[in-house]
């Protein structure tokens, strides 16, 4: 069992390069199944969830070549559809929530697919209904087999349709878009997610020969085409990492430059950090964060407490709320964090309270943070990471705390962040990987 041992309370300094976007990678890599031609993808993060998906599509028969640490070519000319019913597919597909993303492209190109019930994070119930309702509207029929825990899908005759999604799910939208690009006729998707990652997917599909209009809005129109060809694609930098590093700099009074951030794709993320009083400046396409002794929370015009809530894009991403909560613990002023989308993402606050933070958990969705204005430092403790984002939030808390912290279950962190300990050490963090006996944690 690996753990991180962190000695906190030390300012960091230097440059850090964000990895490629994990959530975009899962969609883009699935899209290679839509064509027999070669696709080259660069800026792929070297992390568990992405590597598992690459391994899964390789087992399906995709020819995968790694050109460098972050660049691969994929050629899906010979797909083995029998692989779906294998034990290997059940175990690999079931352990990776992102595996649902291969269903849309396979339905579109081959007219059938099967998928084991997916696993993944403990952040509450994530429904897959959006995906399946979308596929059904296009004419797919599927049967859930309770004995094998598999969904079997038949889509031999996909036809364009008007689809109003029941929620603006990013993976749901991406999956339905990939199914629709090769369907007969025109598909209209309303209440579509419009995250930058989804825009990237649509732009890539259009370069491959798809006809998608309305990219960037919540109304997508897709005119089905006969076939798609190869292309090259570069993933965006991971906006969640960029946000994590801004928060880290503020908490640890560090002077950090985050390189090549594609600022125009960050939406309101920078603005929400400004609301917490965090200063930074844009230098070219880099974000420079000076060392700050204090940061003070804005209040609303009527003087009421600042609320930070998640919402579908272009609203604030739920993936950064845990980071915001940690950063607010050392701000001057109070903040209400409202996590609308997932019902157990705030359950790591007990660890922060153990470290000395002043937080009132109002209910599973809301926490009020009373900022300590750095008058009282957090203190190091032993803790376990419940999910990817909470794990990194606890890591940031540990780096700002006095004393030594140990974080167990770091596999959760490493599912989403590549070489995080190595990259943090490079800017001066005192963090090391240890092999720990996890008893009692």
C-alpha cells in the first residue's frame, strides 16, 4: 500500500506544466473506434484511468503505437467484437468508469456493443441513464442481463432523432454525439453539455469528416455521414490541475508559474479564484501567481456571504469545489461551498476539521468555511484519500500545514494526476512516497 509523506509549511517556487486533460482523453481515445484510419493524439496524460482505457481498446483489436511519453497513434482497422463477451473485458471494463465511452462509437460503426456495469469513484451515484436514453432515441435496443451484470446493445439501424437530454452530462453528450455521427439522417441534441473537452471532441470529429454544428452551445445538430477518416489531435491542458496549482500557490504562499494553460478555455475558473482574493496575472499563455501572505474573500454587493456553487459549463466545474473548500480555510472571510451535483463529495471535510480548519458541514451538499486568515496554520495528520479530487485537496492542505502528514490510498490521486509527487518536488515540496501498512486508517 503506497502513501505520501508530506512535511508542510514550506513555500514553493518555480514553474509547473499541467498534464493533458484526463476527461478529454477518455472521450478522444474512445473516438478512435469510429474509423479504421490512423489517428495521432498528443498530450495524453500518463495516468491509470487513461492507460486502462488504452489497454482496453488494444484488447479490442486497435493497433496502438506509443511515439513518445505523451503521443500515441491508434488504428482501429480490425476490431474483435467477440472480445465483449470475454472475462477479460468484464474485469477491465467493470473497473473503469470511462469504459462506457466506447459504447457510442462501437454502436455507430458496428451496430452492437456490450458493457459491464461500470465502477469508479465513491462520489455518489452517477447515473448512466442519459447515455442509454440517448442511444434508445437513435434506435438502439438494449437488455440488462442481471446474471452477468452486462448491458447488451443492438443498434443495427441507427437513425437521427431529436434528443432532449435529461441532464447536461458531459460523457452522456459525448457518447450520443459519437453514436450519431454515423447514424442515418439528422440528430439534434438539446441540453447538450458544452464543456471545452466536448467542444474538442466535436472539432476532432469534424476534422475526421463529421458534420456537427452548434459546437460550444447546448444545441448540437449532427448530420450523419457514411464514414470518418483519420486525423491528428492535441489534448487541452487539464483545467482541474491548473485550478489545483492556483489553490496550492495561495495556500502555501508560493510563487508559481503555471505554463501553457490555454487561458481562453478556462471559463470562469480564474474568476472564482479572484473571488477568494487570490491574485495572479496572465503572462503570454502562462499564469503567474505571486507569493501572497493573505487573501480576502469578496462579499456579494448586499454584504451576504460569498457562495461558490457548481453548475454545468459555462458554470463552475464540480471537480474544483473540493480545492475551493480547502483554499477557503485559510482565506480572510467566510464562504459557503454548495456542491449540487454529487452527494458525497464533501465528506472529506472531517479530515480538514481534524487538521484545525473551521468548517460547518450543513448537509451532504453544503459546507460553510470560516476562514482562518492564516492566523492558525493547519496541522499535519494521517488521512486516507476518498476520491481523486478530495485526494488532491488533502494534498494541498498537507503542503500548507505545520508538521508531517501521511495520505493513504494515493492510488485514488494517481488515477487523475501524473507523477504528482515528482512534479511537486521539482518546485520545492517536501513529499515522498512511502510503503505503508494501512492498518487502522
